[in-house]
C-alpha cells in the first residue's frame, strides 16, 4: 500500500516510488501508476550498475517500455492528506514464529527437527508438571503473610501475564492463518498439524499460569515469589532457546537447515475480513487476557481475605509443657469471685503439665494479627462450662447460689514477637503482670516473626526465674490415616475417628492412647487393690456416651480408674466417698472424691469431673491426693512407680516427701 500526501500531484508524468523490497526480490520493481487508485508493478533489472537504494524513480516512457508484454499485478493504493501511517497490527505482515513448535507442522513427521520439537515440548510439559506436583504435595497456604509479600504477589500477577506469550501467540496464529491462507503459500503444510501446534502452545501457557498461581498462593517470602516465577518462565522459554541454538548449528546441520527454510521468511498479509469480524476477533484476544487477569485477581483476593479472617490458622493445637514446676505461683482471684474472697492473692504450686491438652482458636479474637488459642476441657476438648452447680460438698456453709467459680482457661497468643502462654489469674510478681513487651507471659517461645504457630523446642518458662524447657505443640489436623497412628481414620474434616475394636479402644486426639480390654481392670502390687476403668463416675453410675458408643471416661486423654476394693481400712474411702486414679498431664494421682456417692452432690461431681483441671481443682492439696506416680506418658498406670505423699514443706520440694508404694520399697 502506498500513502501519498497530495493525490492531485500523483500523475502519470512521474514514476512511483516503492519502499522496502523483500528479501527474495533481488532487484527493485519498476512501477506504473494511475489516478484510479491502482498501482501496477513488476520485478525487473534496471542497469548492471544498479546500487542498493531505498527507492528508484523512472519516467513514464521508461516504465511503459519496460512493462511491455509483462503480466501486471494489481495492487490497491491508499492516499491520505496527513502522511500518517494508518496501518495497525492486523495489516502488518506476519511470519511463522521462530520456535521449535513450528517444526511440528513445517517438518515431516519422524524427521529430526520434528522429533526434536516433540522432545522440547515434552521436556517443558514434564518440568512444569513436576513443579506443579511438588508445589501441591504437602503444601499448605500460609496462615497469613506480611504486607511486602502481599504486594509482591499482586505485582507478580501482572509480571506473569506480561511474560506469558504462548497463549496470545497461539491464539493470534489461529486467528491470522486460515487453512486457505496457509495453503496458498505452502500447499505442503498440514493445517491440522498447524492447529495442534498452536493448541500445544496455548496449553503450555495455561500450565505456566497455573504453576504461577500455586506459587503465589503458597509463598510467604518476596524472594521466593520472584525466584520461582522466573524459574517457571525459563522452562516455558525452552522452545525459543532450542530454536536459537539450532539456528547457530550447535545441534547439527539438519536442525540448522530446518531453521533456514522459507517458512520463517515469507510474509503473510491479512486476508480481507469485514470490520465486524475484525472487531470481534480483536475483542476476543483482549478478553482472553483480561479473563486471565480477572481469574488471578479473584483467586488471590479470596485467599487474601481468608488469610485476613484467620481461616488458614490451625483450628486447634495440642500442647505439652514438660516437667517444670513453680512452687510459689502467685494467683490473684478476680473481684467477682464467689468461691474465694474477691481479689485474694495466694501462693499455689503450679505444675505446668496441669495445663497440657487441647487449645482451640478463638473465632472472635486475634492479637497482633494472629489467633488466640484458648484452653479446653481435659475430659472432652470442649470449652469449660460457664455455669456452676449450686451445691458444693466441700463448703461448710451452703447458701443459695453458686459457690464455685467457673474455670478460667489459659491462653496462647502472639505478643511482642513471641508466642506466649499466659493466664489472667497467674502473675510473676505481686506488683506487675507484664514485662517490657507488655505481655504477662508465664512461658514464651523463641522469637518468631512468622504467622504459623510452629513453636516446638526450647521455651523460656517462669519458675520464680527464667529457665529453658522443652515444649511440644502440634496442630490437631490429620492428613491421612498415618497421622491417626493407624488406629483410626482421618475424616474429611481433618480429625481422627478412633477405632473401637473388640479387645482394644483407642483414645486421644490422634488415637495415640491404646487401652486394651485386659487393662480395663488393674490390681495394685502391694495390697491387691482392684481398680476399674470408669464408664460412669457419678452417683447414679450413668454411662458416658460419646458418638453413640459407650467409651471410658477420660481426663488428659487417659482413662479414669475408680476404686473397687482391696485397700486396708486406713486407706480405703469412707462411706459416701470414692477414690479415683486420674491422669493430670504427666503423673497419675490417687484422688479422694468427697461425697461422690452422695445423691445431693451428684450435680457437683458431674460438673467437677467434666470440668476437671488439676490446678484449679487443687488436686495436689493435702488430703486430696494421697498417692502420686513418677512422671510418665504411658497409656495407663501399669508398670509405673507410685509414691505415698507424706509431709509437706519447702524442704521436701513441690510434691512433698514421697515414700515408695511398691513391695519392699523397691522402684523400677
């Protein structure tokens, strides 16, 4: 097409100028023109001394004499008054892309270039598929991320869409090359192979985008995002790299010749189409780009909002504090206490394992952008009851109204750069509950900047001074049956449904406690006293039904044993009372239950046993616990050394004087 500023001056007296001779036309054309909007041209050799110039000018007579007897090609001429180039990308010439994907239709099936192209495509698909599988395997979406990481995520969406060229290239080729158009230049080329090649490009592009999306969703550092996205882009570029290397004859002459064929040098002009069809096709390509962008944004915004709402934080955790003891813990009762004088401050023995167990995320509160985990009941891992019974057999004066304070649960939260364990009633000193970080912590993790509670290892714990101790924290979510110790089934909600076999029952969050049928009744070594697993520990001996099955009543994920008989009179419970062997975090204790068989006290014991907490129930108070085991994590008290609790005082340590309860005072 030729653009000329003044059509009136475009007369037959002057020759036309034509620019940009093509590579395969070795000599410039001689042209003849007319004012009817047509231009007639042919290829011709002017003189032997012709020099390579951008245009040639000839007179009318020279042109007409040169054109005599030569077939003419008719070309349209457009004229404009402003001299501007009105052509768009649709009007420009297009060549077949220099990519190994093009070998799939330009070369014969089974030829070296064809096989090489398949190999490059297979390599790219395999690499991206492996990357996708690796990113999905065992990966979890971060509970939350810092603002720089979130900014990098959204910037990487735009970067990835700009770098990704296989999808627009494949769609553009299918748009520009119809079967007839391709066959007009290269009749030997199979159009079906051309379509398959373009579809492979598009599929590769979407596999790349899916990989990028997975990387962005699971990333929690800025550098991780950019490294992974660039690595994926390198894999996607293997076809272009393979073509460039082949063009340099690095991989042999056969591949080099395949890159030099006319397929990659012939210009294809756009076929004539209606303006409406052009507009539809152009809008389709733009729509594909913006649809990809919209999909990315919708998914990432959804993930971001769910992270902000705490949906990816662990819903519950199991905590084990170890064997540390604070002998003179300072406890201040609240001003609204009904069980103790309001605001009373007293000292109690704090055995940190009393606070072992399940902690559940508070759905209504966060701290420093992270969840607050609240301690749960030791019997069934549900929240402690907020209402209390009206009768307390331990109270000398019985008046109307509650005489027991509800259990105040402990909390684990993020504060001052640490995950901390704290309780509103327990403080390190009488003066101040907090430290320089503003956190009234009793135990705290190593400094942690992340959002996930991955806090296993050495914690600092307060025992009147700061000491280091091992703390184990585990998210209570299973991914397969192995997480349930193969003693149960991991259900769709990520919880273990423990097996109940004929001769064994499995207890615990991960079915880790094995209670064999033969161990539901145990016998004391010294006196032959008999203890049985408790299915109903109240005055009416009603069984506890959980999930439709009668299961042993449990505390701290261990069965509760009730006294049956066999103890000497000085150790046996008096009338109306009972004895129980109860696990309290890391020790078994023989506890006296005063009034357990008193019908009037049944409501109290129902509340007390289901809300049992070894610290707040003062389980180790004089007269309550008379026998205590060595620290143990055994499933039941068989094979564990026990001690009688004797004198109390600072000279005896936190548990007082302990006397062996085994035959002949032996241990082990």
